[in-house]
C-alpha cells in the first residue's frame, strides 16, 4: 500500500498486534485507544505487567528527526533538565 492510499481503517486490531509482536512486544491486556488527532495511540500492559504506549504515525506527516525528538522527550523529563515540573 502506498502512502497516498494510506487509511487508518487498515490498522485493524490484528494489524496492531502483529506490529507489536514483530518488535518483541506481547500485549497481555486490551489495547486502550488514547486521544490523538493525527495518529493512533494505544495503551496496554505487556506480559511483564508494564504499562506501555504505542503510537502509529501517519505516513509522511512527520520526519524521522521529529519522531526521534518526540521519543527523546520522556528521557529528558526524567532528568533535572526537564522544562516541566514532575508529578
């Protein structure tokens, strides 16, 4: 499927689970859809009972650099450099 033909309707529960399992993550709980305007974001627990969040990005909406920057933010917020107060 080309990016021009992309539609989230093809992102079925089976496709979500296959994508997670392809990177070694096995959800043990259901996938809880979280609010996101542009992308599809889900929270779940894995087999070690860790709470995880996965995000499926719309193709060509974000550059690789933007995605990597977004993924670095949680690590930054675990340090004293965090611009926001911790909870």
